[in-house]
């Protein structure tokens, strides 16, 4: 099981991460942090002792590819200004720390990722049923 | 109201443009006031935007609890754009600790059953992210219904939601176990992946489920084989590997099912070999699959050939240009070095290469692994490599490297001379990093090797003449010169270059040590005593020595002063005793026949195999990190070696008549652990003549109906102790009172500190992996007093 954290590593975030780790009770399993750097962005993923680090790197990379495909590029402003979209994409890709769907086609098909309409309509309207 | 508050994008922009923390806080506080007002007054058209802003602010670490109720309102709204932000807010702002979280349950229940995929997806997502045990119980049946829905979009999410629910409420396994068999026949990758994950979770939580799912092993094997040999659509390929995530997940499940189960392991044997040989290794995705394959092979009952294949894969990983892959290889090989020693030995040259890695986390592991690979046949070559590494390695690795070399030398030294040379070299290269007892050990070693006295004293003299700063070396050298000064001056030694030394030079060198700023008080003590001994070893008058003694009779350092005064007394009033008092030292404590006795004892008890024993340094040092408890009164890492080393001491000791040691009363055994029929007992022996040594035999017995396998016992002791674990007699304790497993621990306690012992056990029993860590209580005082 893993826990993705998408942010730039400013001091603030590093401190938060350390706090989370230090707050874990003694009986909890050890956490390993797998991270990958893409230019100025760091993507970190916390995994348990028995998890496979190499496949975690693939998970991180796939998520970055998804972001790239959706936004056209992956750079700091993209993810920040559209942070809800980044979350929605994440929710189509991972689920409760496990991998859910790896086909990019299927991920982007989801209604969840459709652009916000100018005047909000009901769900039924949006799906095209009224 | 809307006019004066910012749009989300603008708010983000303003925050990013803020130059100081205070400015940022101001912008955010102003905006939060707007948001609060909007929530209070109600703004149904735009409240989702307000919440979005609040979520951004929350991500930066500012308080956002006042948005919780708004989340609930938005979730209940019929509009999709409201719901999705509302649910996102619930996931970010609400968790079990807030009372408000239960209020969502009803909304989720409604949304799960109203049949619109996207909405069902949102509800499931939120339930998975923050659903408490209570919520899970309430909604289990709803989720179960969704497992059978036609839409794969919903089904894949429902399966993974079930995983979360089982984690929260294990009893729900009863509901989610039955559908699994059918779901396993799915073609949709997302559902299949979720199902394998669900089955894994079920098996990890219940031995009954584990037993139940063994029957799907053939199906899993078939699915994985198809993936590997036939491939899949482009959509699910990563770097040319067919759905590596699914492959890894299946391999993981196979590992759990095959563990301790002969039949299942056999069923998957061929497949594992197939995956290992057919996976493309040019990119990380393929290597990730290979790595998982290796982990599975090593954990199940696999054929010997397969295990060797797995170790070889790791060996190949060591040569990979990707540092991450080398890292996982080193970590895995470390775990295997005990159980598959000869297979790992084959990769020794590559491991040694890794010592020179610039990345510290890699070189550290390479060092641990290298030390674990030293055995009697490669000790010379390995020591050479390690010495080379010691000369140039980063300072934080030096203590481990130095102690590792010394330990390996002690275990596997082919000759005494080689042993002395090795220790000498370590002391010269990294003298300040060696442990305190290195000095005593070397002195003992030299003392016991009579044929090498001349050789030793000459080498030490040369080393000392070059450099008097490395304290351990100086102490040993001073002691040797004192004891064997006569051999230094007279005679030739074939093994070293001819060395012409004059009496005056020797005395001058010792005086230099005595006076040097660099010398610790203990060192000066050694030098003073050495000088005194030379008064009987060397010919000619002793005026110079007498002079030194009278000067130091008024030294500031009380210890030196006392010695000098007593030595003076020897010159003046007790000159007739001097020769007898300063005679050559008898063999000390641990030397000679005692060593053989202990070796015999440990051979009987531990049934040492040909494979090299467990490296205690690595295991002990890893466990010591857990053991803040066992740090007694803080020990300064810099503190000088004990002022009272065994040989060449104060006059009191020299004048003591040796008496026969009393036979020690037997120390009572101690039962330290019991769980489901597995029992651990400790028995203690303090060999006479070695008061600092304690031998503990760990015996594991099993009266239950199931075998205990993969049993590993590790131990840790406080810093001032030295611990050595011999290889155990085996790693299986058969059921019904079968042959017990034994393991010998050797503990050195030079400071006679109270003994504390912590044990860590890992083993498999009744299909479950068990880990126990505990401190041993009620240790009898006879173990350390």
C-alpha cells in the first residue's frame, strides 16, 4: 500500500514529511520513501517494508505521464493551478494506495475529468439524459 | 460578495506572488473571511469554487475546518461539479477523528445506489479514502452489490473499495471472499488487478482464506504465463512489458500462497523460471518484474536450481548502470547471504567493486555484504580489498570497516603472523576508529605467539618511530617494547629487514611518547611502565630511566605520579625485588588452551556448518538503532581505553600470587519466550579464566502441531558489549517436539556492565509470518557480575 504526495520539496514539505514519519507509532511497519525528480518537481511515494521499490518508480512515472498528457506539459504552475484536476487524475489511476487503472485511454474517458461547464448543470444534464 | 472575493486562479497567483510569509498569511486570511461569509450566507451557484479555494489554502497548511459542513452540503447537491469538489473536500478535510465524518454515510449510500457511474465512482473513492470502520460496516452490502454491476468502471473501483473495507473491518472478509473466484476470470485489467489485490489482502489476514485460495494458484499461473508469453494491448504495456503492475501483483500473491506449501510451490516453479528468463531487462519496468520474481522465488519452497537463478539475477542487477537497481540488489543479497551463502559467494568480486560507489547508501551496504562474505578460503584476498577500502573510505564508514576487518581476522586468520600484520595495518590506517578492546586483543595475541615476539616488537618499533599519534598503536607498541626490548636490540629476525637499534634510541622514543601532547593519559601509563621494564631487559646502567622516574614522581597526573613513585621505590629500597617483579608477563587470560576449549564447546553446541557464520556486526548494528533502551549511562565515543588494561599493570597485580580459579556455580536456565507451542530457552556458561566472556545457548523447541520454519533469531546488547552470533543449527523447528534448534551467542563484557539483552525473532508458523521483538527480563546476575 502506498501514499502519493505531489509537491515541490520546500522546507515546509520536508518538515511535514518528517513529522508524519516521526508521528508513526512504534508498532507500525517501516516506511520507505521512493522519490523521483523531474526538473524542479519532486514526486514522493511512501511504501511499506515489503513493497517493491522498482515498481513504485514505474507508478510515479506513469502518473507523471498522465499529468503530461492531460496538461500538455508537466511543470510547476500546471499542477498548482489545476490541483483539483491533479487529484481527479490521481483518483482514476490509484485507489487507496493500490494501482487501479493503467490504460491512459480509460483514465481520461472518465466523466470526472470533464471540464467544468460555464453554468453548472445537474448530473443528469451533464451525462446527457435530459 | 462574489465581486470582491478572488477566483481560484487569481488567489493562487496572489499567494505565489507574496514575497514574505506574512504577506501570504494576509492574503489568505482575507480570502478565508470571504469564504466563511459565503458559506454562512449560502451561495449555491459558486460555493464549489469557494470550497476549491479553501482546499488550496488547506494544502499549504492553513486551518480549514470551517469548510467541513460545506463539503457535506455540496455532496448532497444534485450537481456533478458540486459533488466532485464536495467529495474531494471530504477526502482532504474529514477523517475518522472528526465527528462530522459520519454524516456523509447517508449521502454516500444514496449516491452508491442511484446508478450514475461517475457519481458512484466519487462515492466509492471517498469511502476508500476516509471511511471509518463504522462507515464500512454500514455500507458493505452496497459495495458488494456493485461488484456485480455490468459497468467495469464501477466494478474495478468497488473491488478496491472492498480492500479498504477489509483493512478497516476484517470481519467483512466473509462478504467479500465469495465473489473473488468469479472476478478472477475477468479480462478487464483494472478489475483483475483489483481482484488480485483483494485476494492478497484476504490471505494476509486469515489463514483460512489462505488455505481457501490455494486452489486458484493454477489460474494465476495461467494468467501470468499468458501475460508474459503472449503479451497484451499497447494500452497496458509499459516499456514493452505487458502490464508490469499486474505481473508484480500476481507474483506477490503467488509468494503468499506458495510460502511453506510444497504443492503450490511446485505448481509455480516452471512459471517463475519462465518469467525470469523471458522478461526484458533493458528498462526499469522489466527489472521491477524480475525483482518481484526473485523475492517470490526466495520465499517459497523452490528448487535449488531456481534459487541459484534468483541469486544470479541479483548478481546481474549489481552490474546494472541504474543505481536504484544496484541498491535493491545489495539489500536483497544481504538478506540472502546467510541462507544461500555459496550462491551469493559467486558474486563476491562484483560486490567488492560496489565498495567504491560514490553513493554512501550503496557503499555502506556493499561493506556489510563484503564482510558477510569473508570465509576461510578468501580471507586473505578479501582483507586486502577491505584494507584498501579502509584507507580511502568516508569517515562514517571507518569504524564499521575497521571492526569488520578485525573480526574477520580473528575468525579466519590463516597464520598468527598474518593476523598480527593485519591488525597492525588496521591500527596504522584507522587507529582512532577501532574499538577499545582492540588494544587488549592485540596484546593478548602477540603475547600468545612466542615465536613471533621478535618479529612483532621490531615491526611495532618501526611503526612507532614513524608516527606516535595513533593511540591504540602507540599503546601496543609501548607494551611490546617494554616486554620484549631485549629481542629488539639483540639478534636478528629473518622475517623483517635488519634493524639496528641502540638502547638510547629506544629510551628516547619512549620518552617522546611520554612527553607528547598527543598521548592520552593511558598511553603515557603504558610508556612509563615500559621504560621501567626495560631497566631489567637492557644492559648497562639505568641512570636515564631512574631520572625519568624521579621526574614523574611529581607529575600532575595522579596515576602517573603513583606509578613513578612506586617504580622509584623499586629502584631505591627494593632493588633486590626489581628483577622478579618486572619479569616477562605470563600468558594472559584468554590466550592459549582456553581458546581451544571454547572452540570445542561452541562446535558441539552450535553445529557449525561450512558456511561462514553470521556477521554479528551487521545484525547487531542494525538492531542497535532500535535499542535506545539499551543505552546505559551515555558513553562518550571519544573516551580513552580503560586505564586498567590487563597486562603490565600496577604493582599490586604483579605481586598477587596466582590462585586457582574457583569452579563457577552453574547459572540457572531461563525460559524467555513462548507462543503457540514454540518455546525459547536460554542457558548460560561463564568459562573459567575468562571473566568477561559469557556464552549463551538459545534453544528453540516446538510442541505444537505445525512446523516452525524460516526461523531467524537476532540479538542485541548495549554498546559497551561485544556480541557474536554463531550460525544456528538450522532454521526449522519441527512440530510435535522434533529436533530443537540451537544457536550460540558469545558476549564479551569488558566493562562488567549489567547485561541487557533484546531478541528479535522472525519465523513462519501455521501459515502466518510472525515477528517478535522483546527484551529478556530476569537475567541472573551471575551472567555479568
